[in-house]
């Protein structure tokens, strides 16, 4: 019991102590809150007191920053002012002595204009920009002068020898005009230019190196000058300067080469030999102009105006227009001039060179600015093709209707025949060109068309020769003439590409025609004289001393009249001498044919003569002066036959 009372007191005492502690803690807390409240009030008062100072400090810091910015801006402005003064000094000196620094000065001047243009708040900006712009204009003007002076001083006409040095020897122009062969009328279809052109058809393997029209070390300077002028908006001035400087130089280069500007009337007045030479030269000039001069000019344009393609193309077009026109005008004049057979091959030569240069013209004269030049070149190519095609047709008609009065008294090959055959031979040199023509105008297989054309020409020639053969009064000479001419045709065809085109059947058929005319010649020339050696009509109707019957010769000349035999020998001698005199003036130009014809005559004449002499000779030999009648031995006749068809003149046959 006592223990329990004691425990309760102890708990009561502890609880009392805890209350006191809590009261003290509350008192301390209240005191701390009071103190902190006092601090907050003091800090607030302090902040209020410090605010003006903070504001002043911030203003001072801002002011310092503004001063720094202003100083930096001023330094920049002063630096640009300094750049302006330096640029002005360099520009006033001009670009001639130090182009690189001059161009650098222009760049700095542009930079200054851009800088002050962005300083709208700077009062002096407008004035500075005005002065700088004027100075820049003067600088660009001086650049124009420098560009013009530099371009002009290095733009000189190219000497022909320098251009020729860029060509292989086989492609250099020949000094002489083509010779006339096989055609005394001057209608020679041959052309030296085409043989050269064929040699040049391997042009793809030939490397052309255009001459440097302006020294390579100068081109970068011209490029920089051009670039500055373009950036300054002076494209038109640049174009004019370039055109004026380079256009004349190109024209002068062509004139030095020998290029002439001829119109249709000028061409019509020229003799054919002169015109043919000029056409040959024109073909060379076209190759030189396109592959060397224009190619060189294209390189110059591309390097000076690098990065400005449209301007480069425009400059190139304007620089070359007059030169191209000068060249093409001659081709147009030829194509429009009066057609004649001898012009066909030069027309084909001209067509060939235009075809050869087509791809290069398309490449060099690319772009819209060069459209007219490309179209002019294509127009000339088509016109040449059209004129050649029409001339082809004219030739076939001209062959058939040829009415030349050229006398071929000896029956040899007529000039028309050799001319036409040469013409046909040369046609085969142009097979690839004719293929293009046939495909363009007619379509179909070119080989069959060329064969058809060739056959028509051959037929036209034979028709004409038939007409010419009727001019001879002697039928034997008529057939000799036709034999010679058709044999010449056949032999020429067999030795040329025409054989493959016309075929063996054509050749064999015409060989038979040659033989037929040879047979007709023998029949007409020798039938009468062979009748003299016939036994028919030699029998006498009465006896007496005028007959050979009953003597030693009776076995061979039984019943023959001595008078008739003598008359036969006398007639034979006269006829043979006439034939010898006449036919030794006739001509069979082909050696093999001539020997063959002599042999054919001898094989008929000599056996008949030997037989006649053997059978009837004794009748004459037994009489007076037998040599008066039997003047020739068979060997004499054979020797004299060897003089036939040699084309000897009258004086030679009388000797």
C-alpha cells in the first residue's frame, strides 16, 4: 500500500517537471520568433536603403557596356574608312601595274558599301555610300578599259602556216587545181578532193589540236576582269568589247587563209577550172575553220566566261556569226548556181564535209544563242544534198540526149563513153555519201538503188552511142565503133566495183554484144573481098587459049577462064589495098581486142587466099607479068593485117 502511494507521487513529480520544461520551450520559441521578426523588419529596412545604390551600380555597368560597344563600332567604322582610303588609292593608280591588288581593292570597296549600307543610324552612311559607289563605277570603268586593252593586244589574226601546222600533211591544201584527165571537153568528173576526203574519213582517229588563240597565261586575268564586270552588271558592255575585238580577228584569219565571200552571180561568172579549185579550197577551209579556229575560239570563250554559260554562248555566237556566214554563203552560192554534170562530184564533196563536221558544229555551236548558226549549217547540208540529187537526174538525161559533134572518124572509144564510165567509177567512190542521199530522198536499199541508177546511165549511154554510130557511112565502121565502145564499158565495169553491183549476167550479156558487133564488122568489111576468092563465076563459057583445060593445071583449075582469074586477082589487090589504107586509119585501142580481131580476119582471109592462089595461081603464072596479078603472098597479107586498126593518119599509110 505504501509502495503504491510512493509510485504515484513519483509520476506526479515527473509530470510536473515536464510541464515546466514545455513552458520554458514555448517561452524560448516565442522569444526566437520575436527576435526573427525583428531581423526581418531590419532586413527590409536595409533593402529599402540599398535599392538606390543597386540602381546606380547597374546604370554604371550598362553605361560601360554601351561605351565598349560604341568604341568597337567606332573602331569598325574607322577600319572601314581606312579600307576605303586604301582602296581609293589603289583604284586611282589603275589596274595596269598591279591587277591583283586592284581587284582586291574593288572587293574591299564593295565590302565597305555593304557595311555602311547596313548602318542606317550612322548619319554619314549615305554620303560614304555615294562616294564609294562613284569610286566603284570608276574602278569598273577602268577594268573595262583594261579588259579591252588586254584582249585587243593579244587578239591577232592567225597566220595560215600556223593553222596548217595543226593539220596532218595529207590534209593540207594542195597548191594546184585538179588535173583534167580522160575528157577533152573538160567534163572531168574526177576530184582530187574526194580522194583526200576518203583519206580523211578516218578523221575520228586524227587528233586536231586547236591553236591557242590567246596565250594561256592571259586567260585567267581576262576571266577575273570579266567576272568583276559581270558582278557590276556590265554584261552588255563586256559582250560588246569581246565581240568587237574577236569577231574581226576571226574574219581576218579566214581572209588570210583565202576565204572569199562570193554570191551566186560571182560563182556563175567563174570558169569551171577556177571554180573547182575554189570549191576544193573551201572544203579545206571549212575543216580548218570548224576544227581549229572555231574550236579554239570556243575554248577561249569557255575559259574567260567560266561559270557564266549563257554569256559564253552568246559571246561565241556573236563573234563567229560573220565568219560562219562568210563560209556558208559560198556553199549556198554553189548549191543555188546553175546545175551541170561536172558539179555533181564537187557537190558531193561539199556535202561530205558538211556531214563530217555536223557533230562538231552541233557541239561547238550549242545553246539557244547559236540556234541560227546551227540551222544555217543544216540548211546548207540539205540544199547541197538536194542539188546533188537533181544533178544526178540531169546527168542521166544529158547522157541519153548528148548531141556533141565530136568527130570520132577512126571508130575508137568516144569521149562521151570514157567520160560517162569515169563518172560511174567515181560514183562508187561516193557510195557511203550516195547511201545517205538515197535514204534521205528515196528510202529503201541503197545498193539496189545505186545499181538501178548505174544501169539506167549505162543504158542511156548505149542509146546515145547507137545514135552516134549511125553517122558513119561505112557499116563496118559503125560496128567497129560500137564494138570498141561497148568493150570499153564492159572492161571498165569488170575492173571496178560496178561489177559486183551490176552482176555477172550484165557483164556476160554485154560481152556477147561486143562479139556480135565484131562479127558484123567482119561480115560487112570482108564479105566482098572474100567473094573474089570464090570459085563461083570463074568457069568460061567457051574454049580456046583463054582456058586452062587440058594443061598441067587442069587438075586444079579445070574450066577456069584465065581472064576471069586475072580479073579476080586484080580486083582482090585493089580491094585489099583500099581496106588496108582505110582500116589502118581505124582504131581498136584495146590491144587484146585488136589482136583478136586481126586474128579473126586472118583466119578467114589467109586460108581462102592460099587456096585460091594454089588453085588458080598457075593460070596467071604461066602468062606474062604474073606479079602484076599475084602481088602478095599470104605472108604479105598477114604482115599488112598487122597494120590494121593502128589509127595511122593518111600520110603514114601512103609511105
